[in-house]
């Protein structure tokens, strides 16, 4: 093999280091479990982190072993491209599939089939090319029916609940078993995953209500017996780590329950959380199931009328005083995994309450963010995916416009560059920054780029007006192309706010930067510098 040139040496060393680490592909990397897994494993694995949100938006710190990839796993061509690139780099040792859709509407939604079923099928199929040792699937205990008699669910309990999320998870496990003929697969049925900041939607809404001065702060439907198993995110991370470490010893296909045994009721959570928060014992007001149903229906339909639906929906009343209890003895024996008592919800609730009391603003912000992320059909994500899909076509149109012989006067300096590839590179930078603007509301990444662009263009002899006209033309072409699509109907305001206004900010920053550069040059040469009017 030929020796690397000196200037290629750092890149060569980086590639060698990447090859020496085992590699993991993680979907849903921006979620609660994904973030935690990345933090735990990034020193020991090279991680391909697939997500629909940026690393900055997800709050995941940059790391040399983490390669963040923006992709929607339901976009077949985008996923195929990503997997092909990973295969070309030597493939991956493991796939951890955490990406899933869930909302609290409990109604059929195309995203359940699109993300949870078709996305899983597509990922399983493409994983064949990666040479993986095991595919780890994030399933859910919530796919099992609740019981009024206290029976426990275990690793062999069928996912027999009939609501859309449960059905999609049942289909996911069936796909996993089918593909275990191609590579080993493990399904992890998780309890309700929470963190020291809560970040689990229903628990957050309960605590927010119970620890408030609201009129309904003490009201609990039924006898407070509604119960589910909760599992701390650190327990989930540890279980996944054990599956990775013991992969060679595990069956080709198996199912594990990642949860403490039993369940925790609303009354237990209410009694402990109110005592920790208020420093005194408070007694809930139990309401008969029929009365609770009436109250929920009235609140819900009033909320619909005023355009502000409450979290508690009529379908939830079906589960009043029902339990979902876990029994994970097989998992403990098979994996040697045991959730420590210090991470049980009734021990860890102290951390949740202390975080709420010490930094309430951050606590609420984190929970609101986690709550909103359950709705993955946000229009901005759909628009960002459309933009990614059309990038080559739109950027080519912009390039032809800037370098057209008809515009040699308007874009004289661009035309004189005589390097279409360089012009295309600049166009694609702006385009990708606009995708970021749409995806996570970060217009300032484009503003910061506009500042450096003005400095570069000034040194190359461009005038501010030409740079601004090029940016405006770029924005106009992108907006026009998107607005012409039938699938962007109803997104007009979104396109205006996150593309048109982002371009406007960039143009203003270019003009400001050129003005500062001109004043600096005049000051250096001793020319009189005019006063700037504020």
C-alpha cells in the first residue's frame, strides 16, 4: 500500500482508528434512550447515529467516535444511501433500532405503519449488507393487554393489545423473528422509560397537575390503582450494553423484558411526590370511574372547542384501575441483568422532585421538549425531508440561473469564477443551512455563514449587492419550487418563516458585514469614517 502524503496523515490515522473500534448503527439517536446509549458507548464503539433532528437540537455533545447522520428511515432512497456508505466503510457490528412513532391520540395514523413497520422492515433488509452480529429492537410492554386481576406479563406474553401502537410493535417483533434467519436478533420489551428529569409524557403531566395549585390537583380517577412498570433510562442502557457484550452467547432470536418486576400505581406516585414536594402528607380525592369518565369527556370536548386539547383523552378512561405488571425473571437469568433498587421509580422520584424544585424552568422545558418529540409528523420535518429529496434538482436550477449568459451583468463576478463546481458548493452550503433552519428553527447558522461569506466575497472583489442578489435568487428558487408541490399545501407560512425570512436575515448580515469591512479599510487608510446612525 502506498504511503500517505503528509497532509493526508491525520485523515488516514482517523480512518485506522475507526476501523479498530467495533461499530454500531443506532436509529432514533436523538431520543432519550439514544442519547444515553451514545454517551455510554462512544468511548468503546464507533457510532453511526441516525436521527431526524440535528445533533445540536438533540443536545448530544460532539465526539470523535460519533458520526451524526440526518435521515428519515422511512425514506427508502435516503436510508439505502446511508447504509451503502456505511457498508463501504466496512459495515457495522450491531444495529440498535430505537426509532418509533407514538402519539397520545390512540387513533390509526399512517406514521405507525410508515415508521414502526415499513421503516423497521426497510432497516432490517438493508442491514443484510452490513455484516452485523446482532440486530437489537426496542419493543414495548405496552403492547400487552392490561389486567384488572393483577396478572403479570413476561417475555412470552403475546403483544395482544389492539390499539395502533401495540399493533405496530407486534408487527415489528414478527419482522424481527423472520429476519433472524439472516442475522441474530433480540427484542427488548421496555417499561415506561424515564430519566432524573422525568421526560416521560404521562408521568410529567401527572406530576405537573399533582404538584400545582390547580382545582384538580388532588383528583385521581377510580381508586388510584392504575399502574404500569417504570424503568430508568440507565437500566435500559445497561441492558443493551449486556446484549452487546454477550451477543455471541445469546440465542439467534429471543425476547427480553427490560423492567423491574411489578408495577407502580397512581396512588403510590401521588403519595410520594406530594410528600417530597410539599413536605407534608396529602390525601387524594378518589372519583368513581363513571364520574371520572364524564369529567374527562367534558374537559376534552371543551378543550376541542377552544382549540386547546387536554392531555387526558377519553380513551384513557378505559384503563382506570387496570394494571400492567412485569415479570422479568427469564431476562434476569438470561442476561445477568438486574435493575438496581436505587433506580426504582419510588426511589428515583426524589431526584425528579429535587430537579424540579431546584431548576423548575429547565425541568419543564426538558419535559415539554420530550413531550413534543412524540409527534414526529411535525410539518417542519416533512418539509425538511422534501427539501433533501429535491436538493440536487433545485440546486442545479439555481446554478444555471447564476451562470446564465443572460445574467452576466447581474452576476458578473460569479460568471467570471469560471468554476461551476465552486459556485455549486456555495449554493449547496446555503441550501443545507436552510434545511437546518426548517428542521430545528436555527436561522442563525445561516446568519453566521453569511458573515464569513461576506468576508470571503469582499476579498475576492465582489460587491455587496451581487452577493445579496445571489442569496435572494437562491431563496426565491427554493421557495417557488417548494410552493409548486402539492405535498406542501398548507406549509406556505412555514416556507415563508424558515426560508424567506432566513434568507432575509442572511442578506441583512451580508450588507452589515460589507459595511463594517468598508469602514475598517477606510480607517486603515486614514479616510474619514462617516457616523453610523443608530
